[in-house]
């Protein structure tokens, strides 16, 4: 093992927060129908001040972080965004921005290019304006996002398109993939779609229907990166990445093991990040092993189910239990790959989920 793989393995062994994710603000200029953060789109009066954020950035670097991810809400709406981003680069952190693209004006892109970020990840749901704009609930949002993407390309900013596979847009994934190729950008698709952090299942009703997801898994371009896999997960390995090399700091200073598991381990206003990283909740999550999971630990689908512990908790009530969503996505992969289900596992039943 060489390069970053070796660095990450060492971080896992040493429990180093290699990536720290800062949710700078709850403010957002879109109203996406599937947003797992719920209906709060305005900044909270309790959000961290600039000096507090700068302290968090410095603490992340001191704890061994190499990457800093900035998100929201919409990160670019934070009045502290530029100062935080500049501090991150000044202390040697690689910078990653998650954005809906609506604030990528000429000036913003020039400043981003000067920061030399590792990546700017922009969400695109469809290249049909009526479909994309129906998700964001912002008329003209696709046009604005595409303009932002073109500016990023001209400024030679490394860009990734992110495409959640939603009802009414999942079938457009091929066009989004082609756009990424024309822009020279990376591409990430997400078939998961999480419940809201307060447990409201409403966002899950926006998931793409099974027929569209099956076509996505069968697409040759998908297969090139998601080739049919077999075997089971290593029992000694972690169930997921939470609390391993990744930590989240909310706009109000709460520290989470992952963006979806919203049980705080502590708050940076009361203790520095390095201490919260070693809090009892983090240590308990870190001690979990895949083989300890009562059902999933021996499941023949574990090599390709994509199980998410937080989703298992939100949808099925047990952090260490099966995730019904992961099981179902495994079934759709099997159908797309032409693979029979493992012995003793029922054959997949094709469902069409309701749209938003």
C-alpha cells in the first residue's frame, strides 16, 4: 500500500480525524424537496462566530486533519466563508466545497480559484430545467448552476458534479454524466437519500423508483466503477466510516461522527475538537466492528449493499441492525447484474416508490 491509501490506513489505526466537515450555516438559497436537514433554511443566531470557526480550523489541523470540507446549508452564504477558507489554506489544509452552485458568480469563482481548492462539488439533479428547478424549488436554478459550472471550468477549478437519484430525475443521470465529461469534471451519484435528521421520513419519498435505479446500476458507465462484486465484508473492519477518520462540526458547534447521525459527542464551545474527538460516544462508535453486527455481520450481500449505520438507525431503529434501504439497493444491483440472490435470501421484488 502506497500514497494516500497508506496515510488513510495509518489514520484509521491512530484514530486521526483526517477529514473535518464544517457546516458553516443553516442558511440556504434553495428549498430542495429531499433535503435531510429539514425545513430550516435560515441562519441560526447561535451559529459560531468567526473567531470560533478559526479556532476550530486550527484545532482540526493540530489534531492531524489534512482535508477540510465546507458546507451548509449553502456554505457560500456564510459571512465567514472566505475568512475560514483562507485560514484553512494558510495552515495547509486541502479544501473541499459542497455547493448548490447558485452563488457561483464571477467574483466568487475568481476567489475560489485563488484558493486552489482540492474540489468544488456542485449538485445537479437533471439537465431539464423544469425537473431540476422542481427539486430546488428555485425558478431558474439550473441555468444559474450551469453558468457557475462553466465559470469553474474556465478558471480551471477542480469540479465534481453530484447527482442524487431522485424520483422524476434519476432517469436523467446519463445526461448529467455527459455534462461532467464535457466539463472535465468528476461525477458522483447517490441512490441513498436519507430521512431528515429529526427522523421525518419525507425526504425518502423523493427516492428514484426502482426501475430507474436498476437502469442506473446496469449502465455500462456505472459498471465501470461499480463492477459486480462478491464476498462479504471483513469481520474485523468497521461497519462504516463514522468516528474513524471523519468528524462533523455543525454551525452551532456540535460535533458529530457523521453528517447523518445527529447525536452530538460534544460542542467546540465547551471543549476543543481534539477532546471531543476522544469523547465516550466517539470511542464507542469507533470500537464497533462489522462482524459484531448481529445480522449484517454474516450476510452474503455485505460486499455490495452499501450499508449506512445512520440510515439503519433512522429508518429501522437500530444502529447495528440491518438497513432496509441497503438491502433493497443490493437487490436492485443483483437484478441489474443478472445475479441471483445469495442462497436463503428472497428474490428481489421490483417496487415503484411514490414521487415527491
